[in-house]
């Protein structure tokens, strides 16, 4: 398949809007000896609705901590590999090789049928960009969303990478999104309401002139990647009191324009309807006795 040349953004911009997918090469193989998550063969994760708002044991937390550390290290590999002229397929290959070298499973592979190890979302791509053969361009901003399965548990994180010379608007979008994530993490602790996360993210975004995508949310995780309840990044009515031992992701997506999105025919890639850029940052956190702890640190 030929890749669609990106359409140029508004006059004066230094980045390009993606208008279609590039060719996606096959994923690297996962060695047989690497333990698999529940969906590896079928594509469908196990039903864990009975574990909603699960409080993890100390033994489970240590296993999640190890998976999160691996995910964070793999994300660092993505950051170090990405460069102008490099393809996201090559970045994905590097991440894949690193995770399996540590005995982990690259979570993207066959998760609901996803074809690659991680997600790579460039410029106006909101989420679930498939690593492809489009070369990264000077001025691109890209989100790498990397998760790892290790020892029966998951770790999940993402970050923004700025390629070459990124304009000030793009840098500000990335910076504000990270600030919203950090403020939401700082808020979390025992006894506070989970819905406060969305209130904080939405306030910071709107004060900076951004909108917040509502369709994609954070989530609890453990033996499965996506567990309930969801963690909204906009004002939400869920009244859940956080307790020590809860583990979940916070992963806000801020947009330069309106939050409305649409999906490409590949069934995965979501882009902004108005063609404006987005940014996302994500950490997995643990609620502790005295606050919260970021688990996705290398």
C-alpha cells in the first residue's frame, strides 16, 4: 500500500497534517518462551468486570511495579530511537526487541487485533496510530504509547517526543498536557474522589485555551491492561473514593482545536476532525497511604 502524503497545515505552520496511513510492515515475532497475556492468541482480553476498583495486594503491587519499570524503560528506547528521517515502524521494532529481551510481552501485539507493539500518534493523530513506514519529519510531535506485560501483570505509559525544530505552539501544547497530568497525579491520594482527576485536567486545559478529548480515558490495570473503572479527563459524575493499593493510569489528551474526532478506515487511527494537533502524556500510578506514587519510572 502506498502512503498518503500528508496535507500541509495552515499557512505559516511548520508541521504537516496526516491525511492517510502509510504502509504497515509485519510486526516482529515474539519468542515462544515469553509468557503471553490472555488475548495473545484470541485477540480478546479476559473479562474482569468482577474486579472493578480492585485494591492490589503488596505482592501484586511489586509485580506491577516491575512491569511498569519495563514499560518506562521501553518508552525511553522509543524516545532515543525517534529522529527526523526514522520511521515509526523502526521505533516500534526497537521497543519490541527491548521488551522481549527482558522477558516481557509487547502489549500491542494482537490486543483486540492491533498489529504492532505500541501506538505512535503523530501531529493530528489523537490515539492508536499504527507504527508505519512514514519517515518522521522536522517539526513533528509524536506520542509513543508503550505498555509491557511481565510476570503476569501490565505496566502502561506514554510521552510526547518533539522532532527537530517544533514551533512554539506545538511545544506549549506538549508542555501543558504534561502539566495537566502532573497536577492530576499530585491530587490523587487516599480519601479523594477519582472524578477530581477530570476536573483538574479540564481546568488546566481550558485555562490554556485547549480542549480535552472525552472518548479516551485512563483505566485501572493489573492482570489485564484495561480494568474498570475508567479514569475520565473531563468533569465526571463517578463517585469513587480512592484507597491505598489502587493502581490506574492517567492519560489526558489535549487538542489545539475542538475535541471532535474521527477514525480512519484502518479501524484504529483516530484523528482530530478539524486537523489540529493533539498531545498526550500517561503514567501508571499507585495510591499510597500518604498520596500517590508514579510506577512508570525507568
